[in-house]
């Protein structure tokens, strides 16, 4: 990396110091996180031959909203962590997925928005280890077919294990996700791992359908854990994993400068 990069990153952060979280902000966070999941080590400075293209993408996002210094710090953290051993998630245009869900990260006060983004990335971090794994480890060894669900029946030969940033799983999730987003969730669930835009759209779709309402109603981070993996983790089933999720959430809230709130565990 060029010697001037830390200074440039610091300057960029200073220039972005006076704004609040927004949909475009969340999109930019995702963009940098995915870039960082490949081999980035600092904001906006990846490979020399990619800088003009990346700068253009970022400029387009900043035309609609700017990023607070706290969010820049979170971006840099995820990029730094992801740079260690990531290879899976494609880096092409994940920001497109956020525009389909304007309420994401924009409901309530600015602090509410920050908490939602922190919560989302806490679960993404835990589910994928800083975006290292786009598919569930050992997923093919599990049966994620609910044969009693006749509305979204399993397709023979297809497996509905966890894929994407939130690791969407089960036929009763792949089916409606595909219907809402516009892909064959039951017949081609592997699309979630192969198409970067669909991958992020499924994550945000799942979040908005099952998690976002819990946060905006004030139920706290613990309710998000219960929604995402409650049967395996909550009510004392796996306190270690619950504490890991809470730890990520509290740390990201700290970086945002926002109180994490109450009811953190399940």
C-alpha cells in the first residue's frame, strides 16, 4: 500500500464527519465490507487499478448521503478483519440491493438507525465471520427441508442450507425470498451464493421481513437473536454464541457512539 494511504484515509474520514446514517450509508458500508472481504486494508484504497472505478462508485453513493466518521471507522474495522482470510463473497455492486428497502437503517431517530446497522452487521459478522463464508460450513450435511410446508415445497435434489450475509435457510424462507426479489428460490437456491446482488438482497429481505419490525418496536437486540437462530441459541441453549453476537453488536455500537439499549440477550 502507498505510504500516503493513512493520511488520505484520515482526510476522507474528516471530510465525512458531519452526517447521519441513511440507506446510502448502509449501502456504502456493505460495499467497503465486501471489498474488504477480498483483501482491502483501509477505506477506499484497495488495488491501484481499481481505485478509479471504486472512487466513482463511492462518489455516486455520497451524492445521496454522506457517511459519519463513526461509520467510516466501522467500515475500516470490517475491511481490516475481512482482509485476513476471506475469499468467497463477490465484490460487484452489492449497494444495489439496499435501494430496494428504503426503511432499512432509516427508521426512527439517527441513533435508532445506527443501532439497526450495528445489529445487522453484528449478525453478518457472526454468521459469515467478517464475510469470509458465503455458504454455511457443513451445510450440505443438514436437512433444511420442511416437508410440511406445502406453499413452498422443496425441490428434489436442492438443499436449502444457509447462504448469503445472513445465511438464509429453509425452503419456507428461500421460497418467499425468491418470489419477492425475483429469482427461483426453491429451484435455484444456489443463486444466493453465486449472484452478489441477490445475495445481499436476500439478507436485507430476511432482515426487513423478520428482524427490522422487532427493532423498531423497541424489543432490543436479544429479539433479533431469537428471530435469526433462537431455537438453537436462546433460553440457555448456547450462551456462548449469544454472547458472541452481543459482543459484536456492543462493539459496533461503541464505534457508532450509540448506546446499545436494553434486552440484549435471549
